[in-house]
């Protein structure tokens, strides 16, 4: 097993990763679909296939995750792309939001 | 209700007279979801969230207005919505089927919201809210048929 390299810190540069703001281009936003008792399972699967271009198997996996665990993280994207996907999912009246990946 | 696929992906829906009349009654409820109903984020930790939320609400309102226009055009077009002696024939392109699904689910979810977003069975049905329960169930029934017909051929790109 290779030894862990010691991280190099350039003198004069303060590394602040905790409070670094997420840029709009950084894939730091999660698109989440939440469970609700009104949307049919086949409908949710169909919408995931159309919006993300997924195969049925992958769409069903995420649909079941929503159903059984209350939510599913569908994708991790830049802010703009995450907004786009939330809009697409909400067009179909699915309960979808975007959240910062902390 | 009988759905068949035609070459080129067109979906032909044959409806009996009563089914067709029911579908028209359901579609009259559109749009049903209250405006600005969905939050963009639950955590509220997005930069410029208020502005972005407003943009999303506007985009969804525009999309609903467009769907309403498309619905009106579909029902007025005898090539796509034909009244026959024994019922109706609806001819949908794949694009038509997608926006019609959005319309039907808006009615379904919107009716559910009006009923108080119940987690389980709808309690306390009365003269006032029975029409919402009916619209929720009927929109769901038409939607399920449409999804089943579309997914017969669709298995991703």
C-alpha cells in the first residue's frame, strides 16, 4: 500500500474549505424527489425516464427509493442544471426540490 | 377506452361516449394546482433563493398557460379529436401525450391539495368536496392508461 502523501500548503494562502461559497458552475446541488401519497409509481417511473433519459430499470430503482425511503437523490449538478431538472419534474407535478450538497 | 400505437409513435385513443364525456369534464378542471405551490428548496439555503423561486413560479405559470392553449387547440382540431356516433377518437403525437400527462397530473395533484393533502384515505367527503375527489380519481385513471400505453414501447434512449 502506498504511503499517504503529506499535503503541501503554499505559504501565504489561507485554505478555507468550510465556508467556501458554491459557484453556480460547481456540481454542488442535489436534485431530490420526495415521496407523496398521490403520485402513482408507474407515472413517477415514466417521468424519470423522460426527464433524465434513463432506462426503465434505473428509473424504477429511484422510484422505489422515493417510495420506500421517503426521498431519492436523483442527480448532483451545477446550480443551473439542478434548477432545470427541478423545473422539469415540477412540470409533471412531482414533489422535487434542489438542495446544497453540504 | 382502447389505446393503440401507430407507426411514427402516434397514439390513438378510442373512447366510448360516456368515457369521452367524462374525460372532457375532467379536463375542464385544468389548471387545478394552486400557483406557486412547490418550493424550489426545502432547506432554504440556496443563493438568491427568493429570486430563483420567483423565476421558477413564473416558468411554471407560463407552462400551464401553454398547456391550456394546447389543450384548447387539441379539442378544437377534428383531425386530432373527432366526435363519432358512438364516442370519440383522440389522436396524440408523443409530444401531445406528454403535455396531456402533465395536465392530468396537475388535476390529480391539485384536487388532492384541495382535499387537504390527505396521507391515507380521504375522510369527510361531502357535497362540496366530492367533485374534487372524483376529479382526482378520474384524472388518475386516464393518466394510468396513458402511461401504460406509452411505456409499452419506451425503455429509455
